[in-house]
C-alpha cells in the first residue's frame, strides 16, 4: 500500500516550481491532492494531468475567506483534510531597508507569514475533525540568518519559525504535528528568474562552488524531506526545523587541494 493512501493533502502555491513537485510526488504515493493557488490556468492543468484524486481550488493565502472556502471544498470533495503544506511564498525585489516601501513590506508578510498563519488557523480544525494530521510550513535558510537587501522576506521566514513552534505546542494533544523545512538555494523560477521589480535573479549573485555540496538544490531534494515529514515515519517529530541547503549555512567547505 502506498504511504499516503487514504490521506488528503492541501498544498498552497501548488503550481510553483517546488509546489508542483510536492503535489506530483504526494499524488504518486497515493494521496488525494488539492492544489491551492491563485493561477487557475496552471492549477486546473496540473489537476487534469494528474486525474483522479487531484483537484484545483483557487486560494489567495492572504485572505481568510479564501482559506475557509478552500478547506470546505477539500472536505466536500475528499471527506477530510489530513495534511497541510504551507508552501506559498513570494520574494521581494532586492533593496536596502531604508529603500523598501511599506506596500512591499506588507505584501511579502501578507503572503508569506499571514498566509501561513491563516492556513494553520483554518486548517487545524479540519485536521482535528479528521482525527489528527500534519502541517509542514516551508520557510527558508533566510529564516535562520540575516540577508542584506531582503528584509521583508527574511522577517517573514524568521516569524514562521516561532509560529510553527507555537502551533506544535497548541496542537500536539490533538494528534497534529507541525514542522518547518528551511530550503537553501533551489533551482526553481523563484531563484532563476527575477522577482517582480528586480532586474536579475538571485542565482546571478550566488555560486554553490565553495560549499560542502557544490550544486544548487533541486525541487526533488525538498520533496523527499517533505514526504518523510508528512509520513508515519516522522510520527515522533513536531516543532522541529529541518535545514536542507547542501551546507550553505555551514560556510565554505575544505577544498580537495587543501585536504
């Protein structure tokens, strides 16, 4: 039997570079998948590609009423919600704090942080109705350390750490586990294409060569960890933070010629 048979998963940002990979992998392992996204064309196309056991719902994570409708549609379609993946996120154009306008700050926090908060707020009662489940919040290595020019994004991802731990304490006795994944630099359009208002992608300013695993991460790397954390194999893990960055946060590795 597949690991995720009889499970229903809602993935936000489900049509993005990482989100679509998560959706496909969970579906392949037997889960019913609900693709939450604002891009109806891509979402409907992915649901049609996967066929039975897949459904698209329009979900603006920054709006509570959109969350309420998405969770209700999930339960109506598949009977229950057992896994929530708060994956949706956006990046700000690089700018000094003093050059960052309040509208940009608000937009990044509305989607990245408030979107995760609303997901937990709205999803937790549904998971409780199902008898328990799992929430995984996708953060970033930028939520572990500071990064110049990306204050809104960094602040949102730092805050998700505290939100996750609080949720884990509040929901543990309801048989709901809550954990965080902190990806490093992953080869998706989020990294390889410029953010709105920016002239160059983050990848133009980053080389993995000095680090222990000298390559960009791949979406499949993150998906493999997500599958573990949402499976029964991780039944004793909650409130935890998983950094998956090829050694980025460790700093430059000893090079072969110096060994």
